């Protein structure tokens, strides 16, 4: 590999201050790994917003290239099952947190982190999906495995206009569920209906404590990206035998609840993690995304920004101002 330089966003620590700067970096500075990838696209997730703007929360080692997602083409590989020229996706495993991530024109990663780009998706679509969409699919798979199938009773998605939420709404609607979108943004009701929501719920409804241990049974299941009082509200109102796939904390990390949803209604609280999700399930989820996510809806929920612009988007996502998904074109 020549030691040409490439462009990267770099988080640097200087005298106790963390700064983010666009740098020309030598390829020899890349971390260890069997696979060198020429990155085409990354994306902006909630966690990227935290990495960029909340020092010490996600990134603790500097210099660090943020970006928890990347998609690109393998340029060099010493692993037998990953070949130069392969289009690939890498999400999670600590990239953009502890290992240099996707906000750069090159990345070097472990071969076991690499997922082949599934047939039917291009690199840009893969990053329009990104960790957010992958997580939405893991939530849907978990609900399915716990018997939440399309039927009369509604499923609800919280934080619906965000990245995970938008893709969860589109996926569930495509699969035939009756989807309710819980959102705090009235101006996005039409957008959520376009994605497939049959009904919209003001997010204050679920987030307001009722003072009771159980509320009336409403939902067959739920995808929750918000946490806090919202998750507590979901647990009180999921119908007998239903499940909540909990993946997020956009509204808070605390959970105050009682055992009654579990012991009187057999409700399941399903924890969803995308970062260390095992490889086989990862590939399964990406295959399902390629099959089940309508690409016209994916396109409508996505916009593309440059590396420089990703920094400002990171701030917006922490303030709940981003609609759907943001792809970063690193070139
Ligand atoms: P986004 O910012 O795109 O979406 C979050 C949405 O949550 C917002 O759009 C908003 O939806 C809602 N929201 C924001 N702030 C509040 C608040 N204070 N109270 C109630 N609702 C709020 O982020 P992502 O979709 O990228 O991520 C969503 C969550 O999922 C994050 O907490 C993230 O950390 C987590 N996550 C977890 C993963 C895992 O592996 N477990 C992987 C990926 C994400 P609206 O405007 O519709 O109300």
C-alpha cells in the first residue's frame, strides 16, 4: 500500500479540549486490521452526534476518526473470505468509537466485521440504511420471533420521524402491520403517512405517566427508540402476550416501571443491540433489509451531506431535528 494521504474528519484532544477538524491523514496512520476499504459513504446516527459533540461520552481515545458506519470497496485484504473489489458494509464493533470509523476516505478493519453488500442494494442505499436501519430490522426480527405478526392490533413506533423510527415504520408497513407512528413533530405527519403509518400519535401520550400500573391494552408490539417515560408507557399499554423491542434512549435512559406488565400480561421487553450483534444474524438482517425495505421510501427519507457538513448534522440529530436518514459522501 502506498502511503498517499486521504481526507478524514478527526477528533483531536488539545489541552483538555476536544476539537473536530478535517485533516489529510497518511494511510500508515490507519489502525490494524486485515481489510483496507476505500470508503464511499458513511452516515449520521444519534451516536455519531454524541461522538462529535459530547466529549468523553462515546470517544475516549484521541485522535479518533468518528463514523459508526461505512460502506465501500475492499482495496487490500489478507483474509481469505474478503477479496479486493468486494463491495462491503461495516457497522458497529466499536468503529467510530474505539477504532477509526467511517468519516474518512479510507478505513482498515478486522475481516470478521465486514458484511458483504447484499444483492439489491448499492453502497449509498446501504448507508441510507446504516446502523439505524439495521437496528430497525433487528427490532422487527425480534418482534416476529416473539409472535408479533401482522393482524388487527396495531404496532407502535416511537421516535418515528428519526432514523431508526422512519425505517421501522417503512419496514413494518411493508410487512403488513398496522403501524402507528409516535412523534413530537406535527409537521412530519404527512411524511410518516407516506412511509406507511396508518395513524399518528402525539409523543406526549405515551410519555405521560398515568399513575396506574397497567393501562388499557392497545399494542400488539412496539419498536421503542425513546426510552424513559415513553418505554414505561409502552409497557403499561402493550396487549396480553405482546412485546416491546427497546433499542434507544433519545428521550432518556431511566426506566421506572412495575412487574405487572410482565407477570399479569406476559409482556416481553426485548433488548436490541446492533454493535456486537453476531455475524450470522447481521448478514440475515441485511438480507432481510434488501428484501423488505421499499427503496422508494428509503430514498424519500434520506439526504446526502459532505464530510464537513456531517458535523452540523451531528448537532441537529442530538436536538431531535433530523428527519429520517443522513448519508455522508466522504469523497
Ligand atoms: P434520531 O435522532 O434520528 O431519532 C430519534 C427520534 O427520537 C427523534 O427523531 C425524535 O422523534 C425522538 N426524540 C428525540 N428527542 C426526544 C425526546 N427528548 N423525547 C421524546 N422523543 C424524542 O436518532 P436515531 O434514529 O439514530 O437513534 C434513535 C435512538 O436509538 C438513539 O437513542 C440511539 O442511541 C438508539 N440506537 C440504538 C442502537 C442499538 O444498537 N441499540 C442502534 C441505533 C440507534 P420524533 O421527532 O418523531 O418525535
